[in-house]
C-alpha cells in the first residue's frame, strides 16, 4: 500500500515506433487505456492537448472545449482525474524552429494559440496545471538565435499564459538536449530563474523528470530536492536512463536502483503529495514488448516505486543520524546498500 497517488500519460502505452524503426505493437483505444490505468491503480491521467482533443488545429475553440468535455466524462467513468495538459508544440510545421522562441512572429502566435487552447482543455478536464516541455525551444545552429532574446521570449509567453487564466499554474519540464541542440531552460535551476522573472512566480514551477536530470549529468533526487526547497515541485516524471544517451524513458529504477531509492526518499521525507501532487510516470515499453504485455512496464515501475517506498519506511534515522554525526560515511553507505538489497 502506497501513501502516494500515481499518474500516467496515454503516450506511455504506445506502438513502439521510433526514429529508427516502425511500429511493433497495435494502437490501443483511449478508453481501453483509461480502464487499464484504473485497474493498475493509477489515480490520474496526464495529457498532451491532442491526446485529449485529436486534430484540434482543425477545430474552433468551442468545438475543442466540447470534445474535452466528452473526455472528462470518460475520466469520470473510470474514477480518474486529469493531472495536467501539455501543449504539443514540437510536431507542427509552425514549430520546427521552436514555438515561443521561434524566429517567426507567425509561429510564435501559433504557439500561443495552441497554448491558450491547452488551458481551455485543462479547465474542461478539471485541472489547473499546464506543463511546458520545451522540446524545440533553443537553437539548431548556435548563431541563429540570441539566448538573451530567446529567454525573454519564454518569460513573455508564460506571462501571457498567466494573464489568460487567473488560476492556471505553469509547470516547466526542463530538458538539456534532444531534439534541440542547445536548449533554453535545461535544468531545474533554469526553471527557478524563469519562474522568478514572471509576473506571478507562485504559479510557475517545475516538473522534474529523472532521465532529463541524468542527461544533464545531475542527480534526480537532488534536482527534486532543489525544487522542493523553493516549493516549486508541481509534479514529477519518474523513469530511468542509461547514462547520457538519447532520452530512454526506461522503467523506474531498472538502471539506477540506489538513485531511484533516493528519489523516493526525498519525496517521502518532504511530504510530497500533501498538496495533492501526483507521482507521475513517464516510461516506455521496450520495442520488443508484445501487444499482450503493453502495460508491463507501468506495472513494473509502480512495483519498484512501492518496494522502495517500503524500504524508505524502514530507514533507521537514529542509527544513520549517529553515523552522520560521526562522519562514518562508509558505514552509512553500506547501511543504505544493505537496506536496498534486503540484507537488513
């Protein structure tokens, strides 16, 4: 039994297609995913705008809202909430050079239109959280865009979001690279700086993804803790990553179990979830996974998280506090390993 509530996105159950190969599994209907998510023990669903409203570019604002209301009925049917909505700004012709910081004013206008509609969708789904994954916000050519100008464009765009809706919270999901070469706002520290520069910093925070921190050469637990120290951790995307390769979105804990333990530990120790936050997963099945096993990676990630949560509950603070006071860090390290390995 976990003390946390969990969320997952429809894209986390996918066909297996990637940049180097075709689909390996059949598509699954959205309602079927909802039913399985609920059965697995998830409490909420994460959405890109077009996960909720496909083909939204060809719809009016009222049509978009009406479609979103039907999705809300599906969520209600399975006892699920919507955690957040994220504008998908990296798959459109208008966003090949970025969205909010595109060199084209027309493209920036499109990015804002899409973001405003994402806020509309969020309100219809019953969530006040908007997540910005700044996929193509940066440069492909170092000299093509001033980082000063680009950063100011991002702040300006977020201010417009905050003005558009007085209750929406904007949550930036930082990533240091891929698909862009040089990103703007690539770490949680950048998120804090951007937040402070907006017109309402209390409504701007971050979504820490484990793999993205590893890609930046950082420790995910420390990035989580950094955001929590400023009350800026609005949500998390837990997964795993094998070194600084492409963004792999592996099942949580399968590569770096001790790092995963410390992510759970910092969440537990600092009462994450006490304000309604979800533990979000962003994990992908391996391409070799069969259709019948399409949800195994989600089950595995939940099981690993809950197992580590149980380990954290057994942490002996009196004993480890004594080791820390005496700077017996070798013993502290072995205590941690023995706990994780089940030897104590």
